[in-house]
C-alpha cells in the first residue's frame, strides 16, 4: 500500500515542497567531531534539546571560529518526526556563516518562513509549528555553551505563544492600545494563537503557564479598573466638589473596591445621601441590600472597610453611616 493511500493523498498538501525535500534528503544531517575542529582550527559545540510534549529531540553541532565568532559549519541529528528533521535541517543551514550573536536571533518563525515555497503559504500545518520552536531552542543551547552562560539569559521576557514568540508584555500592551475584546483580535494583531493553539486555552497540544483567554480577561479587568480610577480623579478636591460630583466619585470607588466583595456574598449597597456634617466632615449615608442588610458585620467590619477605603481614596473627612 502506498503512503498516499494510507493517508488519503491530501495530508501532503499542508507541507511545502521544501519541507518534503528536507524530510527525505536533508543537507545538513550528520555529526561534527573534534577531528573536524582541529582540521579547521575551530571550536566544536554540541548542544541538545528535547521537547517533552512530543518526545522529539535534536542535537546541533557547530564549528565556530573563535577569532571571529563565525559559525563555519553546522550539522544536526534529529530524533523525531519528518517535520522535526526538516526544521532542524533548515535551522542548521541558516546558522552557517553567521556570528553566534546573529544566530541566536534566528527565531522559529524565521525557520518556518525559510521552508515556505511562497511567502504567503505556511510551510507546515499549525500543529507542527512546535517543531520549528525546537530548532530555535537548540540554537540558544549552543550559543549558551559557546559563551559560557545560561540559555535563559537569551530570553528576557515571558513567552506566551512559543510558535510566534509573542511575549506576555506584548499581548497585554496590544490589548490595551487597541482596545481588543476577542482572542481572534489578539491573533490578528500579534499572531499569538495562530499556529498550534496551545496558548489559547487549557487542553491544547502543550500545557502552558499563561493562556490567551486568561490574559484577555485579566487585562480587560485592569483596563476597567483604570477607567474607573480615572473617572474618580478630579482637579477639584473632594471636600470642594458639589454634592453631585461627590456622589459620582463615591459611586466610582464603591464600584471599583467594594461592590464585587459584597456581590460575592449575595449583597449590595446604595448611596442614599451625602451631607455636610459638623466640624468639616462629609457624611455619606448608605443602605445595605440583599444579604448585607441582615449581616452582623454590616455595622462593624464591613462598615469600617467601606469608610477606610473612601477616606484613603477621596478624603479623610468622609464618614459613613448605614440607614
């Protein structure tokens, strides 16, 4: 039975011809030895990297001219699928002729792009993008070995999407700058989640520390909090505001700091009135609603917390009274 009949003859449409050629006839597969380094007057570097998610592994060999830091030759051994072989072969070819500091800047996207037949068509299906990530990671291991540093020193950001190398900081910044509301918008702006989709939500190809669904929800919550905080700020001191102005900023602080806590226990509150009290105090009268109306702490700890937060956020002259 032919290979095409086993797989229906369609799966190969998702792989570029360059990938298929590199799978079957890799140019740089092999190994370099100390004899090669002695013959060429270079330093031999041998680095390993394994992907726990799929069991694939790659070994990268470099011959580096220590006078110029230029990688004179590169070979690899790959223990994994055909895509891992193609990615590793492409990666090794991209390293040759570059300085080590240049090679470490080669990303998995560079590897994938180099395997494309045309710039607009991905070289591999999304679920295979992690193979080019492995090629990227082994370069860091080799560079770290050559420089005598830890591989983590080449990564100064938390990477959320390994496929597109998109950091947590970039995703949060893009959400805020463009007021994004959906995962699809995040992918459109950053490419995060466009490939293997492991970073989108739990249950994907690889377990991740950060997921786009959580980052989006948390960032939107931060944006809402900042928006409420800005709304409560004024150039006019609280004690000099009109009653309408005072009511507005008090409601804003209560929304931001208090109501979520009360809602979790089935309660709420409403502001009944704001009056000028004796000795310069501003008296805020509130009414508890729901479960809070009969709670024993409504006139004790809860009331103290509400008053303290309003004093800290707006004015120490505020007093709160339940009615």
